[in-house]
C-alpha cells in the first residue's frame, strides 16, 4: 500500500512539474538569432521598428508549425509560422507582411506536445 501511494505521489509531482515547465516563457529583445523553443514552451520578444523604413521578420528552421502572436491597434493577432519559413510584420507602406504596431511584444510558441525543438530568429529588415 505504501508503495502505491509513493508511485501515485511521484506521478502527481512529475505531472505538475511538467505542467509548470510547459508554461515557461523566455523573454528576448529583437533582434535575436537561433533561439531554441522546446515543445510546450513560448518566447516573447519586445520590438520597436520604424514603420516607414523597416519590417520585423521572424524565421524558423524547425520541422513543426509555430504559433506567433502580435499586437495591432489594440488587438492581438495570431497566425502560424510555417515549417522552415518566415513571417513579415509591417507598419504603413511596405507591401508584404502582416500589419503590426511598430512597438510591442511578439510571442512565438511551440505548442505541439512531443514535437522537436524549434529554432527561431527575429530581426529588422530595412528598406527604402
């Protein structure tokens, strides 16, 4: 009986430790390069770009889709960062990308349990 209670307690503790670990959020500032996001983890990065001359571009080399969230005009928007692809975030003029506030906090999550780690980079691209 004592052994069953011990195993049950150990199972509960390891499950709660995993739950806490899965909610871990790491903070960065753009630009950042080659940051690993483990499964069930998220990173956040503050950014500030010139909406008339720059875009914010995030790229992944991971084998799983990542969830990416950003603010625009007081609302949170969300899309997927494709496998081995990128997403661009723009201010006013640049023709390609999602509209985003020029200053804010972007979140990128590796939400698929059992997936492999994903490597992400976010930087500013200057144009015109």
